[in-house]
């Protein structure tokens, strides 16, 4: 097959959708398929609208048999305001280019619209980056290829549209309706898309996965976090972007309650900082900061050691469609805490392999952390059940096979058309 994957960021940029497309791209290439990835030069998400955020070199490179084209993102003065004004343009297609927070990548759109293209499958992600999905639709149409989307729909809390209003705008749903196949992560995501008018027969639940040997290597580097950062147990930890929507602020507020009873427990925050977190961090009392290890991105080896020695993994986010990091924590038999938001409610079995809490509720987060600290047997039981679930349902080997079969099905239908 000749495959084109289009994504807003690609490794070494970090994130769940980034890992998803890296895994399937390399696995298709290993099978002998021709795989090309189009992406932006953004390393940090805020690079889409803030000029000084980190980016990667634009251009073409090869990565384990995958051709990766990174297109330059354009950031203009008062970028967010300009994008919102441009969205007032009557033309629906122009609005798809400018929807905030979509990246402005004129080179990608130009290549999709003007260069000769020959693909069998065009597969893109993710909402709310409408310009990326629009580029995929143009490329698929010009290639006479089958179009697939993995929207990674962030639905947010059940009682609020604060999150999903960015992911389910009318023209976004209309783009999804043009797809020949839609890969969703959970029943909750599928049901939401059906409620938005999508054909349920096109929505295939695949989920995401982990490579167990990467997260639990035969010989992990022990005490790496202690040697590099002076970190010693006991500690609880987060992984990934730090922001209000990811629940980081609530975690810090929850720990203020935990420290009243267990001052010996450290909080470790590892990942990129969003602007709202940076502003909030300046208000955190110095006494609390003494019990917080605030790190940027960490290496894979550091992540393994962080999970290995941690007590509890915390990710009470309202902007996750699944949460690969839950699987990573479970492989080391750690209990997890997530939010009742989006597809996470289908991932964590509340009270069995972790806890679900209301997004933003620091008191509930604190209560569950304290309950787990007081019950080591509960920690062990939840972690063991999570590991069993992960190994039985969520490895990249099995996830990839279901995606590959769907690719073959849509290509076969194309050739018989």
C-alpha cells in the first residue's frame, strides 16, 4: 500500500497521538508498505500560536523506513486574535484553515493541493486541528485515495461543553463525515460521534497500546531519578503536558491536603509546561514547592525509573481520549487516578484498577490518594488488575493488526470500485 499519514506533530514531539502515528507508520513500513508522514515543525503545541515555543527543523528526513516531511508553521502577531477574525470569512474551506488552535501550515496545504500525489490511503489526526484534517481531505481527493481519520475526540465532562465545543464544530463534523473509516478509542467516543451524525458502521474501536518491553525493559536503570534529581520514594507522579485542562493545577491543590497527613510524600511533575501552568506555578507557595519536583521532558529511561518506584499515577485530565500513560503505569502495577471525562471512563474500571474523580475536584483527588496510601494491599491489587488488562487488550502488536485489516479492507473496496 502507498500510505500518507498527516498529523499536527510527530516524534520527537511527545504526546499520545504522536506515539500512535509513530507506531503504525513504522509498522507499516516494516511490512514493506510505502509510508510518508506530513507534519509540522512544532515541538511544543503552543508553537502553533506562540512564536518563541520550541520547534524542530523543517524539511524531509527518513525514520526507520518512514519518509517524514515537516512543514513550517506560520505565527503572526496577535496570532489567536487574527485566526478568530479570519474564521468570520463566509467560505467554509477557508475557515477550516484558520480555526484556532489549528496550525497555519501553508506549505502542507500547497503540497496537498498542487503537487502530484499517488496514495492508496490517507489517514490523519487530530481534532481540534482542523487544518490538518482538511489537508488530508484535499490529498485524499486528489489521489483518489481512501480517507481515514483518528479524531482523538476530547469530549470533556459529561455535564459541560467547555472542552467538546472545540472538537465538534459543524465544519469539523462535516470533514469527519467524508471519511471512509474512522478509528476511535472507546465506546464513549464512538457514541458521541454517532450522536453528531456520523455513520456508526464507519467507526471502528481500536484503542491505543504500549510496547511492554519498552516500559518494563529486562534491565531498567535503577535509581536513575535519584542520581539525576535526588528523588527518593515515596512519591506520586504525573506525566505529560502540565495545564489546567490536564488537571495539573488540581493535583497540586490536592497534594496540599495530602501533605497535612503525609508530608513525606513528594509530587513529581514531568512534561512540557503550558502557559496557564507557568502562570499558576508562580502563585504556588514556596513551602509547597519544597515537596514538588517540577521537571520538563524526561528521557525514556528516566520515565521507566519514575514509574517503577512511584506510588500512584495521577492524570485527572479532561482532555484525553484514552490515556496511554495509564497503560504505562499499569505495566509497573501502579494504581491510577483519572477524571470522569471523555473516553477515560471506558479505560479505568473505577474501584478495580484505579479511581475516577470529578475533573477539577482537588478534595476528591486528595481523598483517593490518601485512601491508596493507607491501603498498600489496594495499591497492589489495582496495579495487578491494570497490568492484566493492559497485556490482554492494549499492546501495539494487537492494536496495529486491527488497523492494518481496516486499511486492507478500504483499499480493496477502492480497487473494486
